[in-house]
C-alpha cells in the first residue's frame, strides 16, 4: 500500500500541473494577459499565478510581450504563449492529394506543400511514403530544425478507431482495419496523431471559426467525400467506435444511387464532388474524363449561368444538402451548422439560400427556428489546421511540458473544449 506521504506528494504534483494547464490554456485562447488578470479569471492566488508563470517563462513556453499603463504603481507586464516555442505540422489527406502545412505554436502558417495522390489506387505504404517526403519537404522549406517540431496531426478519409490499437476503416478506399497510425509513426520524424478529416476540420472551426463559443455545433465537410463533426457542450462527439459524424452515409433516397461505400441512396452519392459532376454529365449529355480534375470541373459548373442542366443540378444539390441538414437539426438540435470542405467553400455561398429553404421545409419548426446555417470562413486550410490542433491540444493538456502524453492524446481526441 502507498504511504500517505507519497499520496500527498502526488496530489500536490497533480494540483501544480492542473494550475499550469489552466493558466496555459487561458493564455493560448485569450491572448496576452497580465498576471493579475489571470489570477482574477482563474480564481488562483497571485502567488500561485506568479510561480506558474515563472516556470512557463523558464521553459520558454510563454514570453513577456509588453506592459499595461497604470494610473498608479508599477505597470502590469503582459505574458503570452511563445509562438516560436515549437512548430506543428498538419496534414490533410484527400483522394487526389495531401496538403501538408507547417505552423508555429499559435497556428500561423509558415510553409506548405501539396503532394499529388491517387486514392484509392494508392496503397497505404505508398501513401505513407509520400506523406513522409512531403513532411520532410515542408520542414526544410520552413527552415525549422526537425527537433523543433512538436508533432504531426493527420486528417484522413474514413473512420479512425481509437481503442488503443488505432486503425482506419474507409470502404470508399478499400481500407479495412489499416494500421495507418503505426505506419506513419515509423516513417515520420515527430509524434503523430490521426483522426477523420471532417472531425479535424470541425476542430479548426471550434478553435478559430466564427462560432468558436458555440456549445452545440455541427461542422459539415462537403468535398469528394462528405462528413460531419458533432460538438456537444463544446466537446467532439465520437460515439462508441469513433465513427459518429458519417453524415455522408446517411440515406436520403431509398434504393437511390450507388454509393462508393456499397450502399444505395447515401447523401454522398448525390452531393459528393464526383456525384455532382456525374449528374451534370448525365443531364448535359457530356462525358467526363477518366482522370478528371474535380476542382476545375466543379468551378466550371459553378460558373455556368445559362445552362438549364447546370442550374437543375445545382438546385437539386442544394435541395438534397438541405434535406441532409434537416436530419441533423432534428437529430442533434445544434445552434449552428457550418459548411466547410472545398465543395462547400466553392458552392456554399451560391446555394446557401436554397439550402436553408430546403432544410426549413423538412426540419421540425421549433428546432429549426433556433439554428443558423452558414458557410465557414477558414477556407481550404481548415482540415490541415484542425489536424495540427490535435498536437497543440496534447501539448496544452500536458501543461506544455512534453510531447504526446497520454492525457494530452485523450484530451485531443475528445475535442478539447476551449477555456
């Protein structure tokens, strides 16, 4: 049995660590603050705040950034998180390419590279090799020492299961229980954290988007694939197998179009990028190239103003997205639904009024009257930035002391509510 003395030592250590975590999170999310203000906001004594800030300054995790003028006495010195303390990498794995971005600790982008991919033809081993080459390239481009990289967050298509083993299921890519995290860990030069791309995009919106103070938020990703991130009380909801949010594989047409997942009538089979283009090709009686540039073709569709076929496809797309959103409203009762993903960014502003009308016609009146549907403002960096937040959340949850702690990894998976 452990002695009371040792138990007390552990409790004191945990208390000090908790204070350090609380103060570091305040500084990270609220910006430069004085020690006196930190004491007032956290309820900690000024002596405790002073001791913790001294530790953080010693570790170079925070820096002094200036002074506040005072009417009497000494001016208050402001402290803030040191953005140069470490760098983090975020990786957005899409089916035609991976966006690999390097950020400072405050998630200001310092460098980026694009790596072409051909999923699902790309094997997991080939994918890992290309990501590794891209990560090394972006680190070199930024001129950052490898040991300065805190970690690498990766957002991928499919279900990322977190049960100690960590593997990926992605039927659309032919992946079944792929140990992608383990493969990446052996190939990359810093600790790796992995999650579904829609969930990482949702994290970016929760941290830096317009609705970052929302408690009940749904962030939808419209791209080649379709997914969602669900936030309850500010925390990311994962479900029993980490697969909550597979909104693209909810059925909107019984016996409808064949989806890549093997089912029929899925939302993705109508509003995923490939599905939109296929419906346009059918209506306009045109053929699509086997190796098509979806982004270029979808921009062409969006720019087409005098084609009945294009107008009909876009109207139908808005209606089906609206039906899908009505399902989200009725099931989850969110305050906000934020549209992201490259398709969402491209088509969302034009289709938003019709999407809202379609959702209003299908959703229950009372919950719909309490939800706002809008286009996200983070743009194409959202998935990679959100993947990088996995690493930063782990760092914050450790009190800025270590890389990839157990507590930090768990906090990152749960979404790490701000504050």
